[in-house]
C-alpha cells in the first residue's frame, strides 16, 4: 500500500493533487478493513469442545495463568484462590484423614491434582466439601470454580458443564457392575434377575445413568447421596443390588472382608473408549479455564505422576478403612 501511494505522489503536481484527494479516502477504507480483519482474527473463538462436548485440547500451564485470561480464569487470579467442589469420601482419590484438621484433612490423588492446578495458577487452593449430588451444581451456580471428584463422562454432564479430558483410567475398559450380598449369589446372576429386586446407586453418578439405560425391569430404583449409603443399604438389606464402579466395588470387598458382599460376574456395563477416564468439570462456557486444566492433566499423565499419587494413597485408604472396623 505504501509503495502504491508513492507511485502516484511522484507524478505531476496536477495528477498528484487529484490523487491525494481520491486516494486518501480509499487508503482509510482499506486501513479500516485490514484493522477489522485483524481484530476479528484476534477475537475469534480460540477455545472449543469436540463433537462429544468435552475439551480435548490444552494450553501450556507451566507459566501460570496467561495475560489474556478471561472469565473464571481471570477471576481466580484476581481472587488469589481456586475453589474446588469435592465429595471427600471416595478413596483413594479423595478422602479424609481424621488425624488432620482444616484443609490438610483432605487427601488423595484428586486432592494432589487440585493442589498442582492451584500451584500452576499461582493461587491458594480451597477444597469445598459437599455431597456428590451437589458437586456439579456448586460449579454451575458459581459457588466453586472446578469440580474434582472422580467424575465420569456422561452426555448430560457434557451438556450442562465444560468437561476436561480424562486424567485417570482404571484399566483397559471402564466398567460398572452389580454389588450384591454373598447369600444372593445363586439368585442374582444376570440383569433379568433384577426384575423383582431393589437397586440402589449414588445420585448424579455415572452408575445411576447406566442403571437407567441398561436395567429395564426392577422392583424399585433408589438413589442416595454417598457411596457409604450405597454399600450400607445392600449390607443392611434395604437394597438387593448396587450399581458401582467395578474396580471400586472390588476394592471395597477386599478392604471389608466381613461385609459379606461380592460383585456379580455376569452383569457389567462398559463405557465407549472416547468416554473413559475421570474428568474435571467447570462451568459451561469456561473453555479457557479447562484448556489450562488440560495442560496440567497433560503434565501428570506424561510423567506418570497421577498414577503415582493413586498408588501412594491406596494403602493409606485401606489402612484408614481397616481402623474403622
């Protein structure tokens, strides 16, 4: 553009005078067009969800909250604190050490992940304990910034929240199954045997939705707030079967040898591969925040740190469970 203007200015005075008058408005119009295009490019939506409504991509979180932070990420920086909603009763990922007090009482692999996210942000961490059924609502209502509580992907959660990529995978396939009393092992062997039985699951969990999708006939389907209630209802005879994560259910049976519970071999609900992995949830639309979170997830997955935390807290959780017996 500068070269074009100079060409006309170097002509005769008469032509130069005419072209000064005609080219100046043209130059201004072109300048405005280029500026508008540049502005549009800068303000273009950079953060996106995939076709399953969760965030796959990430940003480098090792340098802290970026200067162009907006929304929840900017509010966290200004507040100087990350508020994380969590149900701290799901060992070894989140549980309470009764020998500690305050924020120090919350321990587990998810707690360590939350601490690392806050550390990368350069802010303080505050765990906000609550029932599992309230965890997502606390984020949706703006009471907390993130929900970190062994959350599995479900389509309804992906519509209501902004979900991260997966950060913990329990095995080759993530599965849920049925936990029953050992005395009923001969009577409950397949889904059809549940037709006249009372089933229980944790409210708001993946297991609740999988039960609703896969078990068409039952006497009653009860939802309770905590996993302790789920196990307790089956042990006490208030329910005949509970839909639980297979790995977690097997661990509970192992850590409570006198509970007289078992997992049913013939009932299992598997997740599709793209939906596997525990997720972190933010308020719907807070994509930049989840890009940052995904950056920390990339870090702990590539280093194997999350699995190391899990392995560290698994025996601690088992010991604390044994002390309760």
